[in-house]
C-alpha cells in the first residue's frame, strides 16, 4: 500500500468514527455549531434575565444572598418546616385504622415480618391497636386523634400525605434523607438549595435559620442544615433561645460598634487587595459574609425577641419568653419569615416512642410531646392566615419515618411500656399554605397502617413538590459535583404531587 492509498484509508476511517454532531461542529462552515449555539443562546439570554444560567442561580459574588427569581413564578415565597425528631406515630395522630384495634394483642402475621428490617423487633411481636380515640373534623372530614385538639380545629387548612416512604429505618440516615435527599453526610439541605436558588429578601438576616427545642440536637446535628457542596454561605444559621441568639453576635465588652466597624473596614481592604491580586471570587463572598454578620448584630436580636409581642399572641401560641420551647420557636418562625427570611427549620426532639422508658412511651412521653406542640402549630397556621401570609408561606410537618402497627419487643420480650418500632414503609406528613390545596388527604395505607396501598409517595416526590411550589423545576436546580449534576431529588425519577396543588 503506497502513501497516497494509506492516507485515503486513514481519512475514510476517521470519517466513519465521526458522529453527526462532530461533523456539524467541525465542518468548514461550522453551520451546525452556529445553529446549536444560537438555540442555546436564546435559552441562556432568557435565563440571565432571571438571574439563572442553565437552570442554576447566578448570584453576585459580592452579594451571594441577593434575591433572585426562580425558574417560574412560584406560589410560595418562603418555607417553615416543622420536624418532629424521633418520628411520631402516625397511628396515634392522623392515620385512623379501626381494623388495627380489632387485632390488638394478637400475634403479628408472618407476612408482615418476612423480608423486613426492624430497628429492635425480634421474633413475632403482637399487634398494637390505636392508643387514643379518633374523630373526623371540619368540612374535609380529616381524621385527627384526641391528642391534638387545637390542631383538629385547623385541619381544613392542611393537606395530608398518608403514604410517605423512605428507604432508611435508623434515625440519623432517615433524617438526612428528609432534609437532603441522601442518607450520607455532605449533601445540601432543602433550606440550602432554597437559599441558593432564591437568595433572601432581607440582607440583614440569614436566608436560612434553624431553631431547636426538646433539649437535644438531632442525631446527625448540623449536617441536617449544612450546605454540602454548595457555598457555605447557604448553610443554616442556628439561633438560640437563651443568651446571644447567634453565637458571637455581640461584641466583646471592650469593643464598641464603631471600633468593630473600623476593624471590619481594614479587613475588607485587605480582602479586596487579595481579590485584585488573585481574582478568587470566594474572597468577595467572604467580604459579603463579614458585612452581613455586622448587620446581623442589630437585626438578629430584634427579630429573635418575642417580648414585644402583644399578650393575645402569647396566649395564642402558649409562649414563655426567655425559655427554650417549641411554642417560642413557632412564634419566632413567624417573626423571621415576616422579616424576609427565606427558610426556617424547626426541630423538636423527643418523639421516639419505643416504650423503653416513660419518656419514650406512647401513654406517657408521647402524650406530653403532643401537649407541647398541638397549640403552637395550630397557632402558627392561624397567625399566618390572619396576617395574609399563609397564602405564600409553605408550612410542612413530618417526622423521619413512621411507626409499626406491632408493639415493640426487645429480644423477643414485649416491652413493659407501650411503644412502636420504626417503620419506613408509610408515614404521614402535612402541608399548608404556599399554594397547597387545603382539605386533601392524599394516599391510603393498608388496613393496619403498615404500608402504602394507594399512591405511595417517596421522599423525592415531596422534595420535588416543595421546590415546585417555590418556582423551581427540580431537575434544573442542580449543581455540578463529582462528575454529576447533583440535585435534591437525586438521579431517580421524581414527580410533583399535582393533586395537592391548588
């Protein structure tokens, strides 16, 4: 084979390896590339007009929390998420199962146990009927137990999801699944995705605030409100009921506000010099965070002070200023969203009702937790509604999984106190406001409340629905990390629950 023939053969093989896209991109005129670039340019121009690019937010590096428009007009502008840490029993609150009452004390059918993983149950446990009476309430006829008399009066304002499911049966991973869509530490929480996507309406306050009650932090702690691979400015800021609302928000005794301002100006000058030399955009972000921290010194104490609320509001919520309580945090949540905070996360610890102690028994600790939370969460819905804020504030309530219809045992022996084990197969959440259709009960569990019988809802569908109400296509709100366009809903198929949308 001569050189000319060899050259021709190599050209032929090269052309055979080219795809149509490669040919259009590399042909002499480049018409294909020009056309594709032009089409993409139209989408990019439209996105830039909304402060996004390829579906991703494009914040000003000097103001990383600047308010942005989402993908489309959302019905909700802000979120308050109420998480009952430990997983309250849906069978004692919202999922009424009269057939389970008939089975009380009988051995559990083996079909319920085969192939199932439990945190503690071993052998053949006995079935456990509902521990409290239920009644239907409001025009919607929602079933609510007598443990929540205040909430029962606002049942028409909410929509229930009865068939929420997770694939985790231990607390830490399950809590991470609820808030980050992933059972592993290191992924952004919903609040971080929200503030990254929308920024905040008040430059003097964090876009994402976390409030704790119940005396303990969640199992995995700050990972539940972390920003993961998103910039750290979008992580949640934990506020406290005692002492400084935010750690180090107050100046030391020997430092005046004027001196703090002078110190900060000097630091900002050094950071700007560093940016001019190296061009690292994180340097501008650092300047913005320092400035926000300075503004927070004035804004946070005012936002976190409930003492100036009128007496009728304190009676409505059942608050006790100066103490750590779920009631105080519900009122604080209203004050924060009223001031432009985008996402407020409440964690209330103490709902793990195994029956291993009085505090973890359905007939003791569980009853007390209901008493502590019933009035405040009903008050929050009524207060937001009366102020015209419920319309564009999405309120979500859930645990991290449900509880079994069987009574818990340990080592095959029934617990002395009444409790239920973890159940990832079905649990209840409710949503209100933010464009959610009120008075709906979506999904139905089997006759004993163990699994989903109609319309199962994986957590990623709940996440897709929350993002949709905020104005985001969950597929387009993504961040490139480790070779994948990461998103809250993950890589599996997720769907917005359209039946819940008003």
